[in-house]
C-alpha cells in the first residue's frame, strides 16, 4: 500500500500567492450594497402548446429585465436580490395550476405572475387566492378573468389584472365600421365554441353594440371549427347584402372563409375579426387577400409610451426584438414587458418585499405609466382591474415585412391619433 504524497507549495507558488494578495489589497474595491434578502417572483408562461404564440415574447423579455436590473432591486425597505423563476404552463389549465402551487408552496415566491391567456391566468390566480400570494396578470379580457372565478360578486383579495375589456373590443369594431362608407349591413361570423358563444351572445356580445350603433346584423348560426365549407354562411351574407363581416375566428377557419368568399363572389368592404389577425403569421396565411383585414389592437411600436425600467420607447423594444430574433414584432411583446414594469414598481414601493401582504398592498396601490399606457388599480371598472388602451387596426402592405399593422381608429381610447385612415378591402370592388 503506497503512502499518499503530501503536497507542499513551492517558493514560486508562495511568492505568486503573496503577489496576488498584495494586488488585491492595492486594487480599487467595488462596493456593493449588502442584500437584505432575496425576492422570488414566479412567472408562468404558455411557452409550448397551442397558446405558444401568446408566450412567444415572454422569455426574451425576462432576459431583458434580468439584464436591466442586474439581479437586484432598490426598494423602500432596502436593497434585495431578485430571483425570477420561469415555468411553462404548457397551454394547459391543469399544468398551470400545478406549477403555480409548486411556486407558492415549495419555492415560496413573494409574487406570482401568470403572464397571459385565461388557460394560464385563471387556474394560477385561483391558487394565489387559495394560498394568499399577490398575483398579477394581463393579456386576457378582464371579464374573462373576473366573472368565471366569482369576482363579480366579491372583489378578490390577491388577484390583480390589467387589460382591456370585451365591451371595449366590441366598441372598437363598431368604431372601425363607422369610419367606412357602407350600407351598414353586418354579417356575424362566430365558431361553435366558448369564444364564439361569448362574442356572439345577443345580450352582451358583438351584436348588441353593433345594433345600438345603427347597423343591421345577420347571424346565420355558429359554424363548426375547422369546417371546410362556409357556403351556407356566405350565401346568407350575400342575400343580406352585407358590406361588413365581423366576429371572432382562428387562422385556419378565416383562411378557408376568405378564400371561399373570393371564389363565390362575395366581396365585403371590411372583414374585422378577433384572434386570427392578432399575429403576423395569421395575416400571412391569407396571402394577398389579407391586405386590408382589420381587428382590435393591443399594442404596436406606434404607442407613444416608454418603459419605466429601461427607458426604451415602444419602437425601440420592437426593434430590439426583431434584431435579436429575426422575427416580426407581435402585439403581446408590449404586455410581456409591461407586466414586469408593474411588478417591479410594486416591489420597489413595498414596505417589506419579503412579505406577501405588503406586496399585495403595494400592488393594489399601483398607478403608473408603462410601455402599453397607464395602469391604475384605483380607477376600476372593478376593484382588481385596470383597463388598458385598445385601438382599431388594419393590416397593410409593409416595407420591412410583408404586412404591417397600422392604427386606424381611436374612438374607444383617444390617447393618441391614428397612424392613417381605414380603407375598404382592395378586393371588395
């Protein structure tokens, strides 16, 4: 059995070590404030699954926030380290609830941010209410977050949400149509699913404000998603002499519908739908027939607001996304950024960022300007809600990208002027 050799430093090693010690003593030291603790924020995004386009910009934005803050926050109570825990909700409500509970109970986060879509927000927010954790969300009509969870009867204690409401989206559609010279006949296009039944409801859906504004409506019935034949609906619209088509669809259905309209000689002056026209890929799927399509607008680089964290304008944030990813900006990008502005602002104002109740109180008192506009939880229309700007937009041929979304109507939120006027579909004549 051999004996272990005992290592002893050579004279050269000792001198090198002494030199390093002297250099360290003589070098200017960088003073870093001592941390009062670590703030943990749980962030849940639909990074994968059918809702992944809504979460496409989330990872990019988290990286920018980490870089801007350098892992630390200066708060009213001192300097704290910041740990951001990102989880994929996989576009699944059950998964969103599971990761939310894990972030709350095991990671012991001080604030929860389910980023977007009702499938992610609602189950995560329910966990936050159950376990008493401040929860901030966005990117879903506020009624869809409040009413299904019983918030209409009694305000939530821990849940706060900022986004526009369904009523504002519906009135945005009416504003778009009022800007065109038409016969004021509107054909209603709705799928047989939860979204279609909400938007198509005759009491509070799109038909109500449309009729109140003096338009005539024709709703031949709900279509089955992924149908390959819209002939009956198109025939009904033609007989009604509809100059306008409005509703909500998804990309595949809208593509089929628009192509069959062209084939069957139906040429409305406007097609305005939610969902399908949110992302550039949706409009590109229509090809040349996509020019002139219109929808609601969440956010674009034309928004005249700056980030409270980085100081960047909306245009600069969009340019940074395009330069780094090589992909066209999408509307959720503004909200991916704004949710962090609100969260960080609340933590900075908190009397104790390591205390969930203190963070909730700070969140409740939020009144600030963000990249997407003002967020103020004291302004209603619900104690846990701040509504945000929504505009009417139209897709036109672009210079850098095949299509660009331009703001053409501001009747619901006159915070700034439209970029241009709305024009009829080029294939309507």
